C-alpha cells in the first residue's frame, strides 16, 4: 500500500519526516451520493376578471433564472372550457404543457381547470407571460429548481366535488423531483396534504379559485398524493415527476 510522507517542523529549526499509511478511497467500495435538488425561487401570480381585449396576457417578474435549471408553473383557471394557450419568457426558454384536468360542462356552477407547464432553463429569464384564451380569473405558482431533468411521468385526477382528493399512482424508475398540486374552487382554506414527506411550496388565488403546491425528492417506486379539503369542493389534482440531473 502507498504511503504519504509528512514533514513536521520542530522547534529550533529541525524537522522530522514520518510515513503515514495512505487509505485509498476505492478500497472502501463505491459510494452512492444522495440525489440533490433545491427550490431556488417561487413566485405567485394571478388576475381577476375585467379585461375585454382577447386573448388575455398576464406578465410577472421573477429573479434571474439560472441556465440548466427547470422552470415549472402550476395553475388553476375559473373555467370549464378555456385554457392557457402559451407561456413565454424573456430568456427564450421553451415552455411546454405537461398535464390538464378540468370540470366537465354542466356538472357544477363552480369552475376548476388545472394545468401544469414546464420549461428547461436554456436562457436567463426575469419576466414570464401567460396567455389565456378568454377573460377568466386565474392563479398560479412559478418555481425554479436546481435540476435540468426532463419530465418522466405525470398523472392527474378526474374532476370531483369531494372532501378527499387523490392524484392516483405514478411510478418512476429513478430518483425524481415530484411536484404535487391541487386546483380547487370555493374556499380560502387550502387543502391538507396526507403525505408528510412533501414540503409545502404554498398556495395562490382567492376564495373563487386557488392552487396549492407541494414537492419532495423521492427514489424509484410508485407514488400517490392525497388531500383533505374543508368541504366538498370542486377540485382537480396532479403529480409530475422530473428527473434529477
């Protein structure tokens, strides 16, 4: 085994040399590093009714985003038939729709349309612009994550007016960032998540319509998220998996 020579200075100008046995890291076998990803920033956004010029565009500012990160927007719209048609930012990042769920027409007087969008951070952005196809109240949460991974899976619940909502199961094959969100209408009280391993990002919206979002970094396996609502509210929930790179 190799040795490491160490020179130690002594009082009076003398020095001694000692040989210390070197421990090679590879002798201990491979070490698996735990996946790491962090929430860099979060911004809530939203607008009410009252703009007759269509389509509706809404812009908000964010701290400069970093290259190689992932950008996510979880949203809810007070509608059963209109949606987000486009998200752009001034960094030139390419936003794409991940998943949508909404109330079927004629089911309820309270509308709940839930969407999740995502963009890889190829440019630094400071402003994000949402385009909605009609004049509807909407709310959302923008997040930036310190991973550049792609979306590897998603699941969304059917619309329900219920006190208990669940995303349904989502199976991932590698360590992933899991973003869970729920859109709901008719309450200022956010749902209570049943999965203690998820950290709260926050909620955005009003008593008419709102969206709440949570996350965790999890290993491969099957994951499902459930919530309890304060009453039987119109709701749609989603779970999105993003690979950690």
